[in-house]
C-alpha cells in the first residue's frame, strides 16, 4: 500500500488534542515505536476529555495511566500524544464540532471515520507507528478501513479496559490501528500477552454471503483483487457461507435486523453508563450527538430481555460453528467513507443509503459474537481506501493476527 | 440446610441502605420472587452510594437502572431494596463503618463477609429470595459461604456490567446470592439468557490439591461430609489433582504467589478506575479502606506486564485442561468467617493466619481464569456456615449450575 509521500505536521493531521512525550518504562519488543492514544484512555496527570469539552470540565485529572497504556510503555513504546475522538465515542463519522475533523490522508474530502478518528489520522500521517483506539460498534475498524490502515478489534474481555471510559461495556474493547500488519501484531501481542505464530494456515475461510450482499457494488468490485489473493493463498478452503448456516435462528431478513438487536443492547448500556452524567450536567453536544443520546434515553428498555437472549443464542451458535482454525471474511464497511458534512442528523434513517444501519449490521457480527476482527487495507475505489476483514473464534486472536499478516504479505 | 426460624425485620438484618419496591415490568420465570440489589448497581431515580457517603455526595442520581436489574424486572421479579456493601467494594469483610455491619444470621458474632454483605444478609434473613452482588475477588462467594447461601460468580464478560460501578474491570462480574440452588439457577438463567439443563453428569471432578491444603483443618473436616456426597454421586470421576498438572508454569510455592499476581492486576485496575476520584475528592474512608487504597496508589506499575502475561498463560492452560464436562472443586474460603472487629488494618499481613492472602489465593483460581464458580452451603463448623465450590470452564455456566443443583439435592 502507498506510504505517506510527505511528512505531515501535527496541525495538518488534525489528529491530536494534546501532544506530549511519555518515555517507555523499559526496553522491550516495542522499542523505537511511537504510539498515540485516543482521548478516551487515561494518561496520568492529564484530563481525559472523551471528545467533549463539558466532559473535560466536569471531570478531574487522571490519577494514573490506563492499564493498557502502561503495558505498552513497559514494552518499550513511547507515547506521543492524545488524539481527537468523536464525542463520548458515540459515532462512526470522525467529525467533531469541538475539536475538528482529523485528516483522512488518502481521501481528504471524506470523513476519517470514528470514533477513533484522531488515532487513525495520526498513524496515517506518519506521526505515530500505531495507536490505541476503542471499538464498541466499529470505532477502530471503520476509521482503519476509511484511512487505509490495519485495525484490530480484539476478543471481548481480553485486554484490560481499566482507565478507559465505559460506553457500552458488553461491547467495549481496546483496539489498535497500525500502518503495517507486522506492527499491528507486535503491539497486539503485548496487549494480549500472546505470541503470534508464523505461517498458520486456516482450516476454512467463510465468505459471509449476507455481508457481501449488503455492500455497495463498487465496494465488492474494489475488494475483488483482495479476494482473489485470498483464494490463491487458501484455495478450496475458501467458501461462500450464509449466516443462516452458522446461526439457524438468524432472521430471514438478513443482517439488517441485527442492527436493531445490536442497537437495543448498545443503547441501553450507553444510557446506563452515561445517562446520569448527561442528566446532571446537561452538556453542550453537537446536534448529531444530541440526537444519538436522545435515542438511548428514550429506548423502550422492555426490549432488553429479548435482545440479550438473541445475542446469547447467536454466541452459542458461533461457538459450535467456529473451530480454532476457522475464519470469517467480509467487507469492513458496506460503503466508501462518506463525504464530509453530508451525514444527516438521524443515524437510524436510510439517508446515505442507510450508511449507519448497514455499517453496524457488518460490525455487529463481531460485536454481538464477542469475536476478534482484523481489517486489512487491501483495496481502494477511486483512491478511497477500503478494508477487508477477517474474523476468528473468541480467544483466537493470535491465530487471526497470523493469518492477517500472511494475507497482507506482498500486497 | 436450616431455613430462617423467625422473621427478621429490615432493622435487625442491617442489610439495607434503602428499602423500596420496584414492580416487575412483565410476567416471567421469576414471577413472585423478590430481589435486593447491592448499592453498587444503579437504580434509576436513586443515588448509587457504593458504600461510601462521599461517593454518594459527589455523584448524581442514577438516570436509569443497570441493565441486569432491568433483565430481572422483565422476568417477573420485584426489587425490594438497595443493600449495604463495603466501601467501593474493596473488602471481603462486610464491616462498613458508615452503614453498619449486616447481620450474619447463622453466626451473629462473625462478619457476614463482603463486599456484597447486605445482599447476603437480606437473603439469609428471608427479606429477599435472591440478591444481586458484584464479585471481583470473592465479593459474592465469600459472603455466600460465610452466611450459608448459594452464590454464583459467572464467567467473566457474560452478564452486562452497564450501570454497575467499575472497580477492577478485568475481574468484575455481576453475581447472585440465593437461599436455594433452584432459585439461583432460575435467576442466573435469566441474566445469562441460558437454560439450565436437568441431571447433567460431569465427565471429571478435580479436587484441587493445593486449595484443600491451604484450608484450615477445621474447614477440611467440616467439608468432609459434602465431599463424601460428591464421591457417592460422581464416583470414580472424582479425583485429586494438583494445579501443576493444569498449569505447568504454576509456582512450586503453590497458590500463595497467585495472591500476589492477582493483587498486582487488581490493584492497578482499581487505581485506574477510582484513583482520579480519590485524588480529586479526598473522601473520608474507614482506616482499613484508606490503607487498601494506599496499596493501589503506591503499587509499582512496572509489575503489570509480567502479571498480565502470567495470567494469560494460566488462562490458556485452563482452556486446554477444562473440557465442557469438567469441574474443579475447592473450599470457598480457607477459614471460618472472622469474628467481628478482629481484622487488622493491613490486608497483606499474615495476621488472622493470613486470612486475606489465603482467601484471595482460592478466589483467584476463578478470578484469574475468568471461570464461573458456584458456592454451595453444604457445611458448618460449630454452627458457622462454610461453602463448597464448584468451578467450570469459561462459558459453561449452565452446566455448572446444573451440577450444583444436583449436588445440593437432598442435602
């Protein structure tokens, strides 16, 4: 993939809310690497702003680093700054009215994607080798895809979220963005305390039929060469599979109803996590953020029971279907990164050809399933980057990272 | 087991910080059952006090219920009140200088155990059929054992913690206390969205040698009849197994060094979660609580890396050893509930025959391993209740609850 052809300044990148240097504690596998940190993670001695000035104003300075930040400093990496994110992490856009829109280096007229927007811009602009993001509903995977980066959403529960602001805890994960599969694997191995093996071959790779169908034709077309490489690499083990084979209770309507199920759980948890602060402080939000939180406040919480029930049935079906060597494969996003300032107020609407419902339908496959997912920057359409995603069984992150590294080689 | 011989009043129980009635939203499997909620869970319209008056004073009223509370109300249960807990959940004692010590009904001269002390007292006194607690390092299992109740610590990550105050997120779970195995299974099935099967037989039951060795002789003696029943029930499938067979990297020194490993991760996460508030507010704490938080503030965070590394090695070893039908068995606590007002200031000391280090060494087996654990009130020593614990592989909560119900039958 193209690497930055020029040096970008911090100001040009729009990536940072604060630039600083935190020295590594020790020498280790991440020696010499610089990382940036989404402003949802605590850095001791700094305010964690979560992308909203009223949040920063009403919260104290962090007493210490998030545990995952300490893990990286202990492994030899150097922290170079705190990055812009969408307000309280509640968006896939990357347009923050208070802190600006970080640069989508390869497609400057388009949004970088969110909510880990500044983390993506920092890496894409060469100002960091990798970056910490959080991924609840796609907040690492979407900006990685939009900006042409590798991105990891790990298995839920495996990387410590201590010192990371809670959003929707049943889905919240600490993720990574990196410019290469090697650096992604190096940093992930530290956070997951695992070793990423070399040259592991998958037993099966399932192209999820409904996920490919939901994508725009231009996305499918752009990803065709990457799929061709996948087939060359893993031959007859690559097959087309319907979600209904994995989960017999999957709705006939395909993935779109998953969006609703995911949203019910996510919105109920968001209001449980942030509603008290919002009602007490009445913070200033961007109009789109206000509408989003209104959805969580007014959710009919009687839907929680059946949504969680459905989620657990799906997880149990996945557990039976996914062996240790099995991968799922899908487009990371169903559409190109939206043009800046074009996203409407109502994320539930079908404006922008249903950008939100379709994107969340794809990201919810890993989200609801607690699965790890790696997005690889293996495609572009008219210069706009697009990611291909691999997913594995819960806990099989090392295998997944190994397979992703193999697929990325020589691309 | 003995059931309450008299009715206890709310005042006698010392269990509640607030009594209220939240009607069920619907009819369901928990129709007619009353539950109490540890004051670490949000109830909409009430303050969540977390056992400390300065916490209550500096936080707003909760906007809505914790997600797990809504799950129970949707399933037909009625909420009857908020219960006393140890300050910020940081204790296994159950002695709260601000809100009093909830009654250990069967051993009134002893502590109920914490931090879900009031939840245990409410159920033991017959004022609730079951209760929500949190269990990070034993906060459901220890009070259940001390008070003669059934208790569940579920697999980490399976029950929503949204609306529950974070403490050490890598270990935090939503647990249950109940007076019978049937009610425990009913309520757990709702929260876990699973069905608890009837009459499931384990393939193997491993009595963990080091865990039994760490227990006081009087505890081993008191649990002997329960073990005899276990052997009658499951015969040759019951065997003695060393932790070193499960985890070849387990220290020769046995379980005591696990205490240190567990504490490093837990303390680092506690300071990441609560340190900012403590430094900003300088709250009034009980002397013992202040000492505890001082341990988390002054921890050498350079230990985090190796502690997490060791934890993940252990989890991977467990994953290989524990099949779907395999149980581990150990005493829930290594000693009887301490007499009231006898616990010293320093939890790391070996006073009280090392009550904390030994207890956490036992509770850390599930904690570090992300495993579900059920404690069964199958024993007593001189009238003081003692629990026997069964553990299963991560995600095998339904099987574990089924086995626990079978073992409890007729006892």
